[in-house]
């Protein structure tokens, strides 16, 4: 199984000399099992370049898993070139909302925001609404979902194929101090008291679901946008620090961890230091997710191929 990162940055794109090595596009990950299926997770600005690559490679059947519909995870979709290819097919999977997914995604391209309506594209677009705990197949791949702790609710994914597994856990806060749901908390909450009662039970169940999603996983992609002091300043934003990710992957017995959803203000050198510090704290293999790299996932371990796309 191959994993390619086309966008690794959180919140908003940050092109420039300080982000050249890791990349400045917002989240988009391509997963290619051995059966040739094209599975994409999230549609940040990185999906534009992925679309160009897929069109040039004559790939015309894609499956797009959306973690949640915050802008940085969907803003690239109108620029995904296979949408405009006659005969192409795109299936979009996302968590069920109060409005149908078609209506939600079409709102991106309503006049006067974009010149072409989503209803006018050449590709055949289908939608599949999910709830946490869903299980389904894409080709020979089995896909599982779990709820994440993030405003407006996000879901994580696990893909099993070819005897290996990849998990995508973004975006999420840790599961001990604050329960995030359907509304955004506008001010930092009091962090001195831990949740009790039903909130505590819901957080514990959510955490266990994420641990099981990562159980024995060969490669876990995890939202580590914050350093710990940043998390403590903004716990209600719904993001984690590397230490939070390590707690989960170590308990789950995961083999490798890719730090992901890098802070937009983080330079390449600063991200290098975070990866190095995180690796010093664990026996789990730690990577810093970077654009223009392919990660070849095998039961024997993960290999990184430089500059292959």
C-alpha cells in the first residue's frame, strides 16, 4: 500500500521559503492499495495538484473520505480536475449532517463564489453519508470510522488492505479535559476541572474508539498541530500535541506515527525539531508528514521515497 501526502498543513495554506520541505498545502492524503483503487482523505488545497496527477495518470474513479467540513479540509474540492472530466466518477463519503451532503458541498460553488456549479461538472458525483462506527469496502479495502473530539464533530478512518493498515486521525483534541460537539466554544474553558458524568463517559468511549481504530496499525496519521503549551492555551480549538498522539499509538500498539496538520506558522526547521523530540520519547517510528513524499507501507515496516511526484 502506498500513502502520498499532497497537503499536510492545518488551518490555511502557507506557501513560502520556510515551508518548502514539509509543504504549505492544507490536508489531502492519497492512499493506493495494490488493487489500484484511488482513496483520498480530505480535500484541502493539496487536492488540486493531486487532481492534475490523477488526470495525467488516467485515473478516473476516485473515492474521497472527508473527516469533517471545516474549510481547510474541503477548500480544494472545486479545483479537483477529475470533476471536469467526462466519464470520471467521484464518490464522496462524509459524516451525516442536518442537510444532505450534496447541498453542503454544492454551497462552495454557488454564485457568486465560483463560476461552475457542482451540479454542472462532467464527472459522476455520488455521496455516501456515514456515522461513526460505520464499516464499508472500497475495492478490496475495508474502511472503518470512529468519532473524533473536534468542533462540529470529525471522524477518523482506518483502511485495511494488502495485509497492512493505515489510520487517519485528524482533526482531534485529546479526550481528557473537554468534550467538543456540535457548537464551537468561543472562549478557552476552565481546565482545572475534568469532565464528569455523561461527558466523561462520552470522552472515554471516544478515546477507546480511536485506540481501536489504531490498534496494531502499520501507519497512523495524527493531528499534532499544537505543541503542549499551545494546546493548553487553546484546548477548545480541537487539536492535539505529539504527546497526545503518542499516548494513543503506544496503547494501540501501532508501528509508525506520522505527525500531521502542521501549524501554519511552523517553519520546516521547527517541524524538524518537533519530529526529533517526539522520536526521542518513543520506540514507535515517527515521521513528519511531508508533501512530495511517498510512504510505502508493508508489514515489515514503512519506507519513504523522496520526490516521486
